[in-house]
C-alpha cells in the first residue's frame, strides 16, 4: 500500500461562527490521500465536498484539525502554504470561468511563472501541459475566450497541470460537458496520472465515473465521512447510499433487479464491463450444467 502524501486529521470547519448564520460544513473528518492513487469523493449537494478540497492547498483554514503534507502542517507558516499550493493543484468546477490572460500560452504559463521558473522551464511546462490535455500548439497564441467550452476547460486544467502538482484535485471536472467531452477530459487526467504518478482526487456526482476510475472512494454525508473503501466495498451498500440521496451505478441497480428476478450474478457488479463478464460467466455455467 502506498504511503499517504496528504493526511486530513480531525478536520472541522464552521462557517460564520458565533453568529445566527453559523453552519458546520465539516465535522471531525479523517482522510488519507495516498501517493499515486485515484481517490473519488462523492456526496450529495451540501455534504461538504467543496469545503473539504479547498482545505487541501490552504485556500481556507480549518476551524480545528490539521492538513499534513508529507507530515508537515500546511498552515503552519507562509512558506508551508506556498509549498502546498505548488504541490497540490486544485481545479475548481467550471474552471474556464477563471481564464483571464490574452493568450492560451500566457494562461497556462501563469502558475509556472509564479514558481519563478526560467523562461525555458516555463515554455517546457506550457507545451507539456498542453499536450497532456489535448490543446494543439496552433491554439497557444489564440485568445482563450475564442475557444469552445470544452477547449477552455482543457486550457484551465492545463494551467494547473503546468505546475506539475504531486496531488491533482478536481471538483466535478466533467460538469456541463457532453458524454464525449467527459470521456476525453477524464482520459487527459489519467494521462497525467500515468505519466507522473501523481495522486488524483476527483469530486464527482457520477457514480459510474467513480466506479470505473477510482482505486478508492470516500462518501461524505452531512459533513462527515460516511463510508471509505474500494468501489466494490462501497457499492455493496447500495441501499445505504440511496438513503443518503445518492444514485448508485446503473449496473448495480440492474444487478439488484436481476437478483429479485432470481438471476444470481457472480460477484459485485457496478460497471458495464463487470456486467458483461458476469453474464458471460453465468451463460458458461448454464452451458456446462
């Protein structure tokens, strides 16, 4: 098992404390993010997902608890905050709304420039990041505001990837995209993961995406960790997930319905590939009966 690169210890966050608007968004959350893993974070709207990830590079500070990056509290000093922001890259939902430079090249280069890299290093980072996300060289001198929505999303993600974070955190990276665009963006993210070995944390509403891609999953409910485990472990609790207001993967629901009809599928099923394999195994068993 890989060592944790980030540890969230007893994290509590209260908005507007000691006012009539006080709200506890996170309560005593403990999570490890391991080197090289893909971690899916799921939960209903208001469960604390966005608040959680904003703590991971010190955009907001805990009311209590700590965020440790390789054992060091990221909020202990200005230098630790700076280090966290260069090593933990955060891509917000609809990141294309944060584009602001006059060219695609300059937008992607913004982060590396702030890292005080040389012009040659910055150029290499820009072109490599653009390659990861499928932004063609011909687009680098275009205005980002002339691009399509999907292209803008890629440029925004490239701007974070250009900093070469060891932990890449994405808040609903496929929101608002068509199925083809979702698949392409996810493949871009996986290409970065495979090339660099970075940990990738994906906040998503898509159970199918989490089921297919994640090594491990965290389920948040009312600001607390309700479940933690592999997709297989999580999706064996379909009833509990549904009681939390979460939709289980379509294949899990289909497997449940088949079970009610007396069709006993082998193993846990939560992806199309697993369903196909389970039905083929079932058919082989009948053929040999």
